[in-house]
C-alpha cells in the first residue's frame, strides 16, 4: 500500500512541476522529455530483466545443486541460533536460512550478479512459508531491509571510479564507506526489530552483532595497511576466488550425494528464466516513475529547496544520496558528476562516493524482490528501508567530516 502511494506521488509531483515550468517558465520541452523518459525507462527495465535472465539461470541452477547436495541445509543448521531470533517465522533448519546467508555474503563481497539471484531464491522460499501470499511477512521485510541497507565490505567499483576521475589516493574513502554502510545496516536491523517486537537484548543477538562489529573492524584494519593498488588486487581476487569456490563446493557436494548434478542445474536454471520474466512489470513500474520524476525537473527543484534551507558543504553531494534509493545507475552518474565538477579529492567528491557505498537501491530491491513472488502489500518494508537509508546518509556526512574535515 505504501509503495502504491509513493508511486502515485512520483507521477503527480512530476506532472505538477512540469505544468508549472510550462506555464510560468515557457518550457515547451518538459512534457516531451517526460514522455521520452517513460519509453526509455521501460526499455531499460526490460533490458535489466533480460540481462538478469542468464545470471539468474546460472545461480539458481547452482543453488539447486546446493539444495540437493545438502550444502544449503548445512548452512541452515549452522545459522539457526541467530536466524531463529531475527527471523522467528522461519522453522529451524529451513533452507531459506542458507539462501539468506549466501545472499548477504555475496552483497558483502560486492558480488551483485550473484547476490540478486540468491536473494530471489531466498524470497521464493520465504513466500512458501507466508500464510498471506499477497502481503509481506515479517521475515521477508527483515531480509529485504538487510539488502536495502547495502552492507558491503569491498566497494571495488567506487574505488575504480575514483581512480578514473584522477583521485590522488582512490582508496581513501574505503574505511569511511565501510563504517557508513555498517551503521546503515545496523540501524535497519534495529528499526525493523522494533517494528516486529524482536528482543534485541537476547544473548545470541548481542554476541552476533558484537562479532560482526569485530569482523568489520578487522577487515578495515587489514585493508587499511595495504596501498591502493594492492587493495584493489586483493579484494578483486578474494571475491572471485570465493565465488568460484562456492560453485565448486556445491558441485562437489552434489557428486558426494550421488545426485545428477547436470539435471539439478537445469531444473534450477528453468526457475531463473521464469523469475526474470515475472519481475518485468514491477521493474517497468518503478523505473518509469523515477524517470518521469527526474525528467520533470522535480529532483532539481528538491535540491534547490534543500540548498535554500541548509547552507553546508554536504548539500552539493546530496543528489547522490537522494537518488540512491531510487536508481543505482542514476546515483552512480551523480557521483561521477560530483567528482567531475568539484574534483575527486574534494569534500563533495569524497562524500558522494561515501553516499554511493553506504546504502542500496531501496525501491529497485522492493520492486524486484517483492515482484518476483507477487507481494502487493509491503507493510512497513518501505519505512524500515528508508530509515536505514537515512541512517546511512547521516553516518556518511558525519564520517566524511571526521575523516576529511
């Protein structure tokens, strides 16, 4: 229901802004720009879905081997203590626990191509436990917020963009990004737990959050001792080695169980193709709304309004933060634009990079994950996801001031 109101609001605001520009500013191109955006956004949505087809087929095929080979069940049993607290609706040892873990791990390593198929598989398994097939369950919402908060340990792509823009030390935002995204994820979990009345003072939860904090600190310390070139080399190789190791481990487990690995892969790959087709309407809906909102000039007016109220250095980098929940590619473009306009080593350039790495594309994830299983009533998912985004934005600003003055 919330997503419905937001979707309508995008169009209404865009139309009002465009009408104002036409009548009072004589801008005769605004409506044509909006219509052009609807067509281009629709095409983009289809291309994204088409591009996901192969990746979904690959990873859902691998996941099917893992299921039949017993790997997912083993992960489920290992994670049961903490997952039974954060996801009380999931039965102990259910395969969804393993899929959720795999998805979160892929996100943390920056492996987007692997994370999305694994996340869609997890969402499908959560839907099988959902008593109301049109309404998001508590477990679905907690899982989605973990994705929208964008916890990433290795933000390789951002470091590459900084290098391309001529940053003297492209990796100088590495630690700030890790800190900002960690606080975003932590805030998302806490807010969602409060909504769902989960006891946060349980010993298991406290030990897990403490352990995660220690792990993040260790990763930050380890990478901070490497030079930029070595950091990029190590992070890329670690990600690729882990990804290939997962595939080989799943195949090995299938062989050990004496299952037909090839047939299992084909069975899962067929699910990937059907999932890619199912998400097309949802992607078209959200991307067209965002495209119209931008083409109308509403985003520019919003930024001008913020600048008129707040006179601070961080305002120039805000377009990246405001665009990130709506469009990953749009936010990436604004990050690059900020570095081009102000310099990669400027406060604005660095902050835009931290914004880019602190959260994920909330509305895109909502559309894809919920759309894949036909969820229409998202309940408090949007509110919790946006609160995590807000925490990430505030943390990014404070951390950038702390590191770069």
